[in-house]
C-alpha cells in the first residue's frame, strides 16, 4: 500500500506537503512546461499587490557562493489581473491556491484582501499568505513583521475582513521570531510560513553590471541552518497552528530535517531556478522514503523523526 502523503494546513487539504515558495514560481504559467501543477500539495503565487508594481531597477538579482540575493521589488500585475487572469488559469489544476499578499501600507494590504473576499468562489484562493517579511522593498513589507504589536494590528484588521485562511509569512530579521509569531496567531493567523529571506549584500563581478552591489534578500542553501532554527523555535512555542518551513530546501534530506524541526509542510524557492523538477522529485523521493521505511503517513514520519533526535550538545 502506498503511504499517505497528505497534510492538513489550517483546513487546506493538500495531497502532499510540498509547494513552491512565493516569488520563485510566478503564477505557475511557465512551470507547466516542466510538469503538471496538480502534482503539488499547493501552489503559492508571487507577491500580489493592490495595483501593479514595476519592481526595482537593474541590477536586482545576483548569485552568491551558496545562494541568491534578489532585489526584485515584488514586481507583479496587481490584484485585478490576478483575479481575472491568474486565478482562472490556476483553477485548471486540482491543487489548492495560496496567494501571497504584499503591500507598503495597511490600506494596500486590506485592499487586496477585500478584493479576494468579494470575488466568487471560482476566483478565491484557499488561503492568503500575508507577507510581512520582505527585505527588498523600501517601505512596508518587513517593517510590519519586525514589531509584534504592528504585526498583530495588521493581521487583526485583515482577519475582520475575510473568512479566507490567513497564513502569515515571518522574517528572520528579528531578535525574537517567537514573539512575532505568537502575536499574529493571537490576532487571527491560521498558519505560519517561515522563513523569508535574510537581508544581505553581494558585489557583481561580471557582465554589464560588474562592480555594482545588490542589497536584498538572501535565499538558497546558505540560509537553511537559520531557517531550521527559526522553525524549531516557533514549533517549540506550541502556538497551535501549522508551520510551513522554507529556506534552502533542495534535497529529500532537507525536507526531512524541516519536518523534524517542526514544520508541517515545506516550500521550495531558489532550487526551482537550479532544477525546475525539484518539487516533483522531492515528492517522489518522499514517497519512496516512506515506503522503504514503512511509514504510513506524514504524522507517523514526523513522530519517527522526532524520536530519532539526538540530545542537544551542552552549551558549556
């Protein structure tokens, strides 16, 4: 018998725990050339704002030795285009849709949420991922996620506007991520996703922009240890909501480590640029691993991973 890979994220039934991270998948239109989106546990769109955003000027992306720094600036067509064009496209696939919501002000966030609350079920996503953690825009974004009180006020305002599941995306660029997580859960968040990128700087060495610096969000393998620690800290706080873990996930061992750290599902970002088949490969690998080990379900796998944990080393 095949293992059951399904997970339930705040009422969203996913056939497996693997999804794209926002910003690394667009609206899925390019990825259909590589695989059937129905294979995924969910689809997460790039950041969507109230009006179209052109994004930042070039250069706005540069590789590092162990990752990628982006300064895209949340370029997107705006919520009306997403409602009219992107949602109908994504509804062709048997997969839950999670729309990432971004803004520079509270009014911009509320405008996007209100618009999705207004539309018919065919155009409504299963969840809204509220991005309060983006380090590559000059105002808004991460500023909302660095203060627990500010974050809680925003989520409380949004919770009053919609019945749609709210997932809050947290920044690692804080002193105490648990304080922010607790604040947004108390304000009405149904789930948490973490982490977003770390703020970093890299100098471009070649090409037309050689010598210029890119300052923005660092993603990829370099941030995985940070992401695992943040997921573990929030998980240990027992806040009572599911956690979607992300940050440097590329191989099966990465997925297993995030599940062991306390994640209930995982999101893949930068690895999609390296190998577009990363997510289908992870799903296949996860199923094979569970079959080989005799695990019938994801909760059973997570319990086995927790039981295998070694005692933490003394800090003395």
